């Protein structure tokens, strides 16, 4: 009987030591680059409902180096509008994404910013190109009449570096490197649609 107890205690001690050793040699989780939604609101306009938002972040040296080596980076701004209901799950009314692709051309020494694969502008500096990401133009997220008049909607806004647009050769590297994990938390607020 004492031999069984000794064996059991030895196994427990060994398991505990292995667990502690594994915890010590495992790398700590890597922090993603910090991005923040500084402000966000929905505005009523003639075309529909627009998102007015500002973001704040600093690109890491690795991301700046990637852009300067002609690896385009795509930033996605996501917005979700849901209408709360007391009798069922919240109604997901609208989900929209705006992408801004920042690229550098060594021949022209210009940075280009492309919004949603459409509008393209050239800039002499990276900071000027990133201004389209930091302060996106008020983009229409809902057409006029698509939201219920007088209803209150929960709005969530987020900014992230969209890795799905990277060339496949960089995708594996980007998944391991903390420089490439770049996203803000969801900024949540409510929006009440004006009565007609």
C-alpha cells in the first residue's frame, strides 16, 4: 500500500513539474499593434446614412518596411448596425466593410491609396496616404429609407489590417509576427433614426 501511495505522489509531483516547466518555456502571447477608434457617429445626409469616424494608431517599423518594399497593406473598416428586439435575437440590419489599400511604387516614389478597389489617389508621403485610413471619408453605410424611422440601432465600428489581401508568400510570415496583428476593439454606440 505505501508503494502505491509513493508512486501516486511521484507521478503527481512529476506532472506538476512538467506543467511548470512547459509554462516557463512557452512564449508569452504576443500583443497586437494598438489601434483605437477615437470617435464614430452616424450622420444623416441626402444620400443616406454616413459613418463619420476617426482612428488613431502608429504603424510598426515592420509594417512601414513592408510598404516601402512594395507589399501593399489593406485596412478594413467594419460597421454593423443591429436593432434590438425584446422578443427575439437582435435584428442584424446592416453590415458593411470599407477597404483602403496602401501601396508604394519605387518608380514614381509615390504612395497610392485605393478605396474599395475603386477610387485611387497618389500621395508623396506615407502619412498623407494613411490619412484616408485615420479619417475615412464619410461613406454611406445605409441607403435613405433602409432604416426604420424612429428606431434606435446599436452600432459597432472596428478597424483592422486585413491579412486576407496579402500575397500568399507573406501570409504565413504575417500569422507568426506580432507586427501584422493589427486591429482595434469594437467601438459601440447607439443611433436613433429621425422620424419622417
